[in-house]
């Protein structure tokens, strides 16, 4: 049986915008988030407290949080890669953070500037400190299904990395198909390995990229294994600036079209998301990649 209800974790304002050549000012990012909030989405990632040299698109995340109603019942997580990021997140009154580690050595160095051992220890420390301060922490794993430098990734590596983040206090582990090479059978195999290792399926989310057109097929495979939280980005905007081959995220409206068709409830208004994507497309000055958006909104 497929889950009756699914949570959509919206990443356009962070994962989406961080990969765009155009840096949108804080006020436009606030408008994007407010428009997304009006669609019924209950979790909207709002930015990153990372080095502005590494990711200039996420500079001013503090100004973005200052403009949001953090007590509205909508969750606005922010990325925090180290103690400095955690302190900045706390100062901005964030209640939810996300830490992010790679399951591969090469991407740890490319994205986080240090070895897997060092970055994993740093992120576990941040997760534990945030948890003891009463914050909720999501743990992202990158390169779960393949790495541009190292090739295929063993499911046992994923199980080990997920266990470490859960032990550090993370409530959810988001499995990142950072370069979009996963196919449904592979998704099922990784999920089976996690479930067999007693990692609760309720604690697992899937973060797909549509690089090879497999994102929705991968979501369907994960639904069949009981996963009920999926990351998506309005209009399919985004990728990752530190993994050259990572193109678009799964578009939120494409995900919603499939879930609506399956009778799975999300509480999100697909048309309102598609209209937000069209607005975002104008802000970025480029067409977005969502098939659903193009089909249901008059251009
Ligand atoms: P580092 O070079 O190892 O750290 O960076 P450092 O301590 O040597 O600091 C370097 C510079 O960054 C210093 O500035 C620090 O002050 C500054 P400088 O002295 O050169 O002027 N700095 C900071 N500034 C603001 N906030 C901070 C902070 N920390 C250091 N928190 C670090 C390590 C991780 C900080 C850096 O490499 C960085 O910020 N990288 C960006 C990582 C990132 O945001 N990646 C994208 C998100 S992950 C992703 O997209 C994947 C995901 O979507 C899932 C998937 O698809 O797989 C989640
Ligand atoms: Mg991503």
C-alpha cells in the first residue's frame, strides 16, 4: 500500500536558488517564500548559513528570516554546516536546521572542503548541539546513489552514514540523489538496506534530481517502500554548485500532479505552485523545467 499522506519539503528558495547564476535579493527571496507559504506547503527551506564566498546566492539569509513569521506553524529550515552557521541560525530565531554530509570522500572535499571523517564529525557535533538547544535537525546525505568522481555507491555506506546522523539527533535523513543517476530498482535496494538495518522508514526522505528524467519514477519506487516525505523545488529550479553534473531538482508541481493522481493528500494547491513557478521564472529571466507548470498555467 502507498502512504495515504505525503509531506512535501520545498527546497526552491535554497537548493534551487543556490545554483542559479542570478543572485536574487533578499526581498525577492522573501516574496518567493511567502508565495510558497500561500500554496499550503508546510515546510519551506529558507536559506543557508554558509560561507557567502562559497554560495553568494544565500548571503543575507538572516534578512530573509527576519521578514518571515517564524511562529506561523510553517517550518522554515536553514542549512548550517558548522558551529558558526548554527550560531547564526539561532540568532535569527530559526527553529529548524539542516546539516549536510556526503557519503563519498570526493564530494565531502568538493562541497565541504574537508575529509569525510572531519565533515561527518563536524556535522554530528552541530546536530547534537542544536538538538540539545531544542531545535529540530534534518540530516542530508549527498551522493547516495552515485558520485561523479567515484561512480556507484554501496548501500552499506549509506546505512552507516544515516545511522551516524540519527545517533547525533537528526529526526529525518534526506537521501540525496545529487547527480540524478538513480533508477527505481536502485532506490528500492538502498531503502531495503536501510529498513533492514532498523532505520525507521518514517525517518527517511528522498531528494531527487531529474538529470536523467528518473525523479518521479524514483519517488514512486520510494512510495512503494513506505517513504512519505519528498524534497521538491518549484519549477524544478536548481542543482548543486559543487557537483557540475547536478541539474534540476524534481519540480514540486510535477510531484503534486503524480501524488494528486494517486489520491495521496499533501494539502498543497498545485495551481498556486505552478503560478509561483511562473513568477519565479520571470525573476530569474529563464524558462523553468516543469512539464506540469507549462501544461496548466497560461504562459
Ligand atoms: P572551509 O573553507 O573549510 O571553512 O569551509 P573555514 O572555516 O576555513 O572558512 C572559510 C571561510 O568561510 C572563512 O571566511 C569563514 O569565515 C567563512 P574568510 O576568512 O575566507 O573570509 N565561513 C562562514 N561564513 C558564514 N557562515 C558560516 C561560515 N563558515 C565559514 N557558517 C564551509 C567550510 C562548509 C563553511 C564552506 O565550504 C561552505 O560554506 N560551503 C558551502 C556549502 C554549501 O552550502 N553547499 C550547498 C548545499 S549542500 C547541497 O546542495 C546538497 C543537498 O541539496 C542534497 C543533495 O542534493 O545532495 C543538501
Ligand atoms: Mg539538491
